[in-house]
């Protein structure tokens, strides 16, 4: 899976939320830790449902977490 | 490494073991290693048994450890890509075999007699081996996609 044009700042947000681990976030949104890693590394674009679950965990709107960077 | 990736490894080992066993028992080995057929088939049986035991062990372990997510949307996507590569392989072989049958038929018509370019049972072997190799394609595609992310 090559890099997707959808970037995110989940790693920073995890750090700001009591240094939440990838496993803790994965358990909260119902995916595996490997999927959280792939999303953070922009190697996998999550479904809308998972994106909304991530937004709910950090209590932020989607656009504050995910950014579309087609040329990045 | 997720359980789904472990299952892909088990699938690869067990399919290779069945494929190897089929080749040894149904087709036979080339002359230089023909004498070792028993030892080789014994190895494939043990490999299959080992894969089966590990699979059962993982299933039992998974039943007791229900806290974590077993399979998610990314696993489903990788699984679909595995099936797709297996499908492309199977369809390529089936189309090639169909073409081969058509050519056989055409040659038979031209010759005025029934002519087979290969024995019918060879076609059966090709089909069985194709389905087993398709399983190998599926497992390796999944493992490639899991490993490509570089996290175990």
C-alpha cells in the first residue's frame, strides 16, 4: 500500500492526549494496532466510519485531523 | 504481527504442503530424487500437520483473548486483494486451457480423427495444481501487503 494523499496528525493528537498508545487508540476505535500505525503513516486511508470514530476520541472535527494533500 | 497475518502464513505453509504432496503422489518426482519420495512426502505431511496444529492453537488462544479486535476493515481489504490476485491467476489458466481445448478440437476436425494435444488427465492435474497455486498466490499477496507496511 503506497502513501495516500490523505495526511493526518493523529500521532501528535495521541501525544497531547496523555501520550495515548496506538493500542489504546485502536481499542477505542475498534481496529488493530497495525491499522492505526498504517493510518498514521498515511499508508492506509480509513473508512469514513473509522475516521469519525477517531474524531470522536479526540473530540475534534474531521478536518482538524485529516488533510487532503494530493501532491504531498 | 496480527492474527490475520499469522493465518496467512499458516495458509501459505499448508497450501504448499498439500501442493508438494500432490506433486509427489499424483505426478511423481524426477529420477535423481525419486528414491527419496517417501521422505519428501513425509516432510510435507508433517508440515501440514504442524500448520494445522498452529492454526488450532491460535483459534483456541483467540477464543480466550477476546479483548482485542481480531479483524478490521484493513484486513478485509488485504483479503480482497489476495482473492483478486488468486482469481486473476485462475482465470488466466482457465482461459489458456479453454484455448488449448479449442485448438485440439480444430486440429481434430482438420485431421479427420480425434486428436488430443495432451492426455485428458493432464488437464485435470493442471486444474488441481492451478487451484493450489492460486491459494499460494492469495497467501503471498496478503503477506506482501502486511509486510509492506513494515510493522510486526
